[in-house]
C-alpha cells in the first residue's frame, strides 16, 4: 500500500479524462465530481445515466467494457422533504489499456476503473437500467433492489434475488426494522440494535 | 390393414405385412403422442451444482432451450453484518463468503480496511500474507481440478488431489488453528509469525505438489475422454465474458491477458516474477471453452508454487503486526479495492463514517458474476454439457449468496 501522498492530492488522470469525455459527449449530464483522493468519482444525473454509460463504454480512450460492481447506499435525512437521498455507485473497468500512460500515473498504479454516482430522492428511488449496456448489470441491479430498495426502470421484470419474495422491506435501508416474525418463526434482533 | 391409405399402395408393389405395421405404428405415434418442452429443476441439492444452486431449465429432449439460475439459499447478510459490527469483528464473516479461499478473502478485506484507515503493514507480514494466500490458491485450485473430474464421471483424480489438499490444510491448521476458516490475516498484519519449522514443512509440501501435478494431468488434462468431454464445450468468448463481468480463469480462458496480481499490483506482488496463463489456440480446444478453463487452473497452481518459492527466499525478519490504533475509527472516506481471488476478482467497496463500524460495506463475489452468464451461454447445450459448464466455472455458492 505504498500510496504516494503527492499523487493522492493531485487530480486522478483517468477520472479527469472520463470527466472531459462525458462533458463533451453529454453536456449537462455531470452534477458534481471528486477528482482527488483515494476514491475519485463522477456524479451523473439519473436521466442522462444511459447516455453517459454508452459513452464511457464505447469511447476509444476509455473502453469501460465491464461493469464490475453496482452498489446502492441509503442516505436518509429526516429534515429533507424527500426523506433524504439514495445513491447508486457504478464501478466500471476496462481490460483494454493495461499499459496506458494515464493509468500508470495513478496513485494506485495502473488501475483502470472509474466510478459513476447517481443520486435520486429517497421517496422515489428510480434509476434507469444499464442492463442493455452491460449485460452483467442484471444481477447487480436485482441485488441492489433486493437489499437497498432502489428501483431500476426500463428493464425487464425486476424481482428479488437473494431474499425470499415475501420478505418485508429492504434490510440495508437505514430505517429498516427487524420484523417480529417470519412465517411464524420469531426473529430476535442481535444485541445493540 | 388400411386399404384406403394411398401412401401404402404407391407403386403397386406388394409390401411385407410387418413393414406396413411398423410404418403405421410410427405414424400413429407421431400423430397421437404430443411432444412438448419440459421444465425441470437442477438442484438445489444436485451434487453437480457445487452447493445450493437451483437452476430451472426448459429442455427440448436433451437440449437446454432456456434456463434461469436461482440463488440466495445461503444468504447470510455479510453486508448487513458489516454495518453493525466493528471492522475487526466483521473479518471472521468474510472467511465464510468463499469458504474454499478464506485466506484470500481475509487478505482482500484487510487490505481494503487498511487503505481506508491508512495503516501500514510490516514487510514480513506482507510476505507472510502472500505465502498463505498462494497456499490457499493452490488448495482451492486442487479442489476445483479434482471436483471437475468428479462432475464428468472420473472419481479417481478427486481422491488423488485430496491427498495433497489434506497436507496443505494441515499446514494452514498449524499456523491458525482452523482447517477451513482461518481468521489468520488481521488488520495490520498476521495473527502469528511463521516459524522456521512451518516454513520447512511448506517447502516440502510445494515440492510434492509440483511433483504430483503431472500425475493429475495424466488422469484428466491429457486424458482422451476428458478432452472429448470438455473441448469446444461451454464456450464463453471474450465479448460474452467481459459483458457479463466474468473474471478469473473464466476471463483468462477467453484470451484476456489480465490478472490483478500483475496488472493492478497490490500487496507486494510486483516483486515476484510469474506468468499469467491465458487461453490460446495452441493448447487444444477452443478459446474460452471448459478445457481451457481447466488448463488455466492447472497452470496457475504451477505459478503459485513459483511465487511461494520466491517469497520464501526474500522473506525478511521483523514483526508481523503493525501499529493499529485502539478503537480503530477510520475517518469519513470511501475506498474501492479489488484483488485476484482463485475464482476471480473480489472487490470491496467501503464507506467509513468515523465510527468503529462502516457506514456501508459492499462485496463483489466473483462467482456471483461468473454464474450469471450461464443464462446466455447454456442455451442450446446438452443437459450433460451444462454440468460440464457449471463445473468449469468453479463457483462457490457461499460467495454468490454472501
């Protein structure tokens, strides 16, 4: 883990390049971005996600051909009108440029991944699917729906993948409470919860 | 007899009574007997599904027309537990994701936590981690190689690999006290030092493994029956593999020359000299078929032996535990860390919130993405070949369901 503090403080070359390509190819799609630090990312509007996804997959200088991981995070905020926000993070990677100069300059050496973040209001957590752009996103989207409760639209039927179909709620939401019982089996929450 | 049927009187030749009867009966069968596609379940208790995987298949005779894998039977809420327990208490649960590669899981989780908390790991601990992780990789691949023979009907190689695997598991048992789940890699270093006796034992074991590998290859890789059964079967080409997020031997068999250990060097893997086996036409079979995936695992065992030898030679003296602050509370930050497990890339995405426990932990089990692709790949295959395909992907359901 020999991280160079100088490189960590300067903007990440790969994310910088992705940001430039997205701003050129899909103007107005980027909301906010974080180019420095250990986890650089680009925030994207939900409605332009599919354009951006197609762009970063097909652009010759990025070729993010693999959707490595889709995660959902719940950020509740009781003061907000919408009850807070929900976030979907797409970690995309490329197998095309293991020797690319920009990747080599990274703090993490040549690690060809970028992260896209999409924030949606908590009372209407709907994000368009990217399943037709990266086929492997199918199961990741189902899992995110199952555990976090973010709904992916414009795709084929979205149903649970890990939990039973009749399981109450989405357990990784921060305000989820343990049900008293499931099919007559009492549930005792772990201590401290 | 059917005098009114013109087809029987064509040509006016006298026909043998028996022939007519058979002909008639066949016509009757195709007319009266309805054929239809059948839906059946493979699993969740089927030995060839390597755990509790249920695959619903629609078949036309012996041909698979469509299928849908159902997972989640052993979901154990690793991510939910991670949000409720301090980082160091979460570590034992990581072992239980991919239970055939427990130490590799610990290694990845610890590296992610150390990156989040900006902790330093002593040199000797880094070497120790690489040694045990590579031992684990050999154990995992031996299991995959042997069990694949079992899937295809060869029982003997399975028992042969268990001989070496037992000794390897004893090795890890001696340092950690566990046979399958070790909890040996800790945040900041290792649980205990590697003694000289243990290292001598390790040397003897990797020599044996290297010596016995050709024996397994005689039984499987160079066996005509095995080759006929796997070559050209279950082809996952580059495009399919990348689109579905297949990683590990499945990706490399498709011809992608990619291994996180070399291409995204983590820990101290950049100090060793080893090859990345990847699929090509010179070894027989087709690019990305079951045979090439098996071949890659065999080659990776050889490469792991090489890495262990080099790490053994370079192993420095010193402590095996770094300074970890009491009440470890990583600040507000997020990390994404990925590394090469025996089955593919295990990635951990973690959000710290200045508390003893993480705000969110997300794990990407490589088997989860690897098994998803069979919905597309298995269409049009024979049911018997479906067993060969699932076996060659070498999935661990503990990691699919987490």
